[in-house]
């Protein structure tokens, strides 16, 4: 009987921690389940394992986990299985067997099918290209090729045991090659978008959001591990992008600007990007409506702040992330969703990947063609990217912390 209860706890912990739930909320859910099962434990989360320790500290169970993928359908189904138990702790053999069956089913929910994943990759890259003002039909064709083939490569590499950084490196290299092809085809103004937009959909947002929330909360060690892991993926994306460009004798123009689309195009493109990331995260359709709606609305608000009110991009992104965090934190708590998943899906269009990747490419240019213009461009891009990321992180942490404490206060 005790073994079956520990199996339920281990399965729940492995799914919640391994597939993108906030660390603090995963701990709370596992400890709540242990109380309902009449086997109270402390849940200690580390980077590659979860330790379940009896309250008296005399026994423990180690659950090995790899928190690399995001699958909100698995997280949501696991939380529903936990919520289905009575709080009294009066669980019989039949109820326990049913619980283990539901938890096993939740842990085996598949990711989005390949065809849908590839379409989402293309849609997400197109949405970002619309936001940055791409106009050439040929550029959209090349973006679709880079994103679609890159999506297939990632799934194939993942099926053959290649870790996420390796998958990101390969997909970003392909994007860089096709961006260079666009440059040689005479559409240099769109070449950077052909390279960068498919690379931006590789950004490991949930790891960075989870890591930032962990570091500012009670799970500092695992938070730093998440941030370092996210940084490794970002480095792989940047390196792959630059190598791909160099292979075809091209680069990213450090001083290139972006066109500003109309308000309705901007909002719809942001919603399209949010929809794509909802598919990446295997989010149920009923839940995906929230990041899609919020993503479109906050981008429209950002557009108004920047274009009509003259607010700079950093403050506009801060305001957008505060609003997104307030709304989606409340929704995530009420609907039992993963805040990192819905949150990043909504704000993905704000991620300053184009500045970061352009700065990295500029550093490569600097070794071959050093100039003051390139140095200034690199400094501007790096500082802009870092300030935007800091503003976005602060906005999400501030709003999520406010909603969490407010809910605790009113209970």
C-alpha cells in the first residue's frame, strides 16, 4: 500500500517538475497529494532529481527527472488527477489504483503531432516576421522553409537522443544558411528576418521564466540551473545562426532597422506567435485562448504606447509584461495552468532575440572588418536586449508575486 502511494507521488513529481510547471507550485501540488494520501512528505527539487523525504526525515525516495521539455497537457492532467482526490486522506485501494492509472495516463500524453508542430513553427516565424515588417513574398517562403525544416530536424534529432541545445544549434544553423541565401538572392533587407525569425522560435522562454521566478523565490539552486541551461540553449542558437551565415559568406547587418507594421497587423501577428507557442507546449485548445488573446492585446497596447505616445521600447515592454503577468497569473491559479507556459506564449513576440543575435553576428564581423560603426551597433544591440529582458523579467516577477500574495491573503 505504501509503495503504491509513493509511486503516485513519484509519478506526479516527475511530470510536474519535468514538463514545465513552476517549481514552487509543483512542490505545493506534490506535498498536497502526499497529505491526501496520508503519507506526508517534503518535496525537494533539484535540477535533475526530486527527493521525497518523510516528515520525520528517516526515509526518502529519489525521482530522476530531466526538466527539458514543456507539455502543459501532461501538467494539467496531473493537476486534475490530484484535485480529484478528497482532502480527507481517506483513500482506499480502488481509489489509489484509479489515481495511479490517471497519473500514468497524464504522464504519457503525447506532444503535438509532427505536422501540427511544423505548421506551428512556420506560423510562429511568420508572426514574428510580420511584427518586424517583412514584406517580400520570397522572404516568407524562405522563413517557412527554415522554420518548417528546422522543426522536422528538431523532432528527428530529439528522437535520436540529441539534447535540446544540439537541436537548437542545428535548426539555427539552417536558418542562418537560408538567411545568407536570401542575401545572395538580392533581398538583403529581408535576409536578417529570414535568419532571425526561425531562430527566435527556438528561445527557451519557460526555462528562463521558471528560473527567474525560482531565483527570486525559495528555489535558488534549481533556478540558477534553469537559467544556465536556458543560457546554453541561447548560446547554441546564436552560434548556429552565425555559423550558418558564415557558411554561405553572409552576415547580419548590425545597423539595420525594422519597419513598424500597422496596429491591427501587429496585434494579429502577436496572437499568431502566441498560438504557435501554445502548440509547442502541447497546450489544450481551451487553455490556448488565454495566451493568444492576452498576447494580441498587450502587443496592441505596446504599439499604442510606442507609436502614439512616444514611450521607448523598454518601458513599453515592461508595461506589457506587467499586464500579461497580472492577467495570466490569475488565470493560471484559477485554471490550474503552468504560468511559465501561458506567460511565455503570450509575451514571445516581445523577446528581443533580433537584437541579441544581431549583436553576436556583429562580434564576428568585428574580427574581420573592425569599425566604430560596428562597435557602436554591437553595444546598442546588447544593451537594448539586456534591458528589454530585464524589464520583461521584472514585469512578470512583480505581477506574478503580487497575484500569488494577494491570493494567499484572501484565503
